[in-house]
């Protein structure tokens, strides 16, 4: 956000409030005024961010990231038009700062800011926008999901594709005293190395999650404009005193991760980009789970490729880590056999052009917040060596992370 665009509102010292209280005020201001709100915390950082869009409409934007005003984008898994809901940062707060910033002097923004100030004095639970009626969910029983995995293995044996990522969702009731702002804080505490996010849009719904997977990041490093993406695949629970050092990976997971890495390299080849650095694969932790990860970085100044973020976003999404390889045949299998709308699960989301940085993540380890219940989502990478029982257990592990966070947050005073 450029300093010239910022109108600082100094009549209250925002640093006197906890971010939990401030975020709750933002969410309730969004709810009562039918506005869009987003909050996030980047991996391995302390700063927490929250924004309000005071326009009063759920706007869509294309994926030309470099041209967007500061804000937050959220895209569903299937998005052939490449247009996604966008939340503008009309009112912005970053934890620890004495002021809240606005980017407009319009009467609408002034009125919303005054309402937000009033909400700071209240203690009611955060109220979120729920999903429109008629949305379908996939409460698959174990047998049904295992059958789906079995069909995928048969298709791989027949040569239809090399990998596919079937998913499932299930509904769980909110624990007593559920509060979205407090649950966001619990996610931040539980997963310091993940991207923590919440967004709530009228007519679209509300989502929260803790994603370990960078899709596209553009940022400055020693005055150089840099691009980063990662290949993340393979899953196992954390065990022992030194899990990162002692993790043992099966051939199935090693090959699965290699497929994702090759997919990224092939995307670079499509745009004739050869100057990139590759670091990995290495074991990384995401809460109570371990994954294999490879990082890819590009110096955008040295390659004279300022629009690389937008170009790679179109090539990468949906990644083979959430779809499969080859992408088209794996995606066709998912659409024919999965049996429900993933919506924003395995889509992408994140802040755009905030402090001249963009950080988009794959929407994994997430939940959709409904009326008194949450829809949990998880997928499992299926290759020719997959075992249906183990893939079911993997989805259960992934879903359990979100459910445990909700339960823990609801016991905090």
C-alpha cells in the first residue's frame, strides 16, 4: 500500500486492543453492513493483517495481479473464466500498529470506519456470512471414498493418467462457544509455518484455513523483485523426537512429489524460462503432518519478467498436487467421479500487492463456515501404488487438524 494513498485515522490507539478483538470488530462490521472482510498471517511471521472492502459489493477480478489495487483474492478450484472474488483493502489494520489505515475519504468508508470503531467496544462473538442455500457437500462414507480411490488406481493402470487427487468433505457441528476470530488465533498459534487465512463475502460464504502450500509469491529481496513457488506432496504424521531428520518416505510419496516438481519445471519450459533455482526435496512440517517440499525461485529483474506472477498463476492452477497429472485427464476424472462441488477448497487465495508483495496459497487444510456447522475438506494423492485404506486415513488426518483447532479454540476463555 503506497503511503500517498493512505489516510491515517489516529483518533484511537489501535495497539491498545488485542488483534483478536480488532478482528472480531472487523468481522462483525462486515456482517452487519454486508461487506467483505479478509484476515491473514504469512508463514513464520508474527504480523497479522485484516482488511475491509467498503464498496458493498462482491466484485470479481481477472488474474492480472500486477494491475490490482491492494487487497485479497480468493478463487475456487474450477475457474475457467479466470475471474475471482476480490476484497479491496479500503480499511486495513496490521497487528501492533497504533493506527488503522483507510485508502478512501468517501462517505461510505467514513461511515464504515465509525461503525468499526463502535464494534471495538463490544464483546459479542464474530458473525460470518454463510453460504447460499443449495450448496452440496460430500459426506462420503469410508467405503464410498475407498471405492473412488480404487477407480482411480484402475484408471492409472489403464494409462488414463499418472496421478489424481480425489477429495471429500464432511459436516461437523461447531463446538460450544465457537468464535471465528478466536479460532483464527488458535490456527496462528498451532501452525506458525502455515499461511493462516479467513475471508467472508456476502452471497459467497466464509472460509478459514492453514495452508502449507505456496502457489505464487512475488516480493522484494535485497531490492530485487523475486518470484517463488513450491512443489509439495506426500503426507505422513509427525512421529518421534526429531521427525524432520528421521522421516522415512515410501516410493509412492517420493514419486508423487517428483511429479509435482516436474510439472512446475514444465511450466517454466512453456514460457522459455531457464533461470530458476531449485531447492529440495526436503521434509517439512505442517502442524502434525510431514510433507516433501521443493522450492523454486526466480529473479524477476534479472529475467526481465515483471508479469511472471500472473503468467505462472494461469499455468499452475490447479496444480498437480490438488488435481493430478496430466492435468486435463485427471481433472476430467475428478469432475466425473467426485460427486460434489469443491468450491474454494484446493483453489487459491491470499493478499495481493500489500506492501508491494503478493502471496497466493493453495487453499488446503481448510473449512467452510456454515450455520452452526463447518464443512471440512481433504484430498489424497493417488498413484499406481496407492492403497484405499491408507488414502482414507490420510484424509481423516488432514480433516482432524481443523476439527481439533475448533475444539481447542472453543475452550479458551
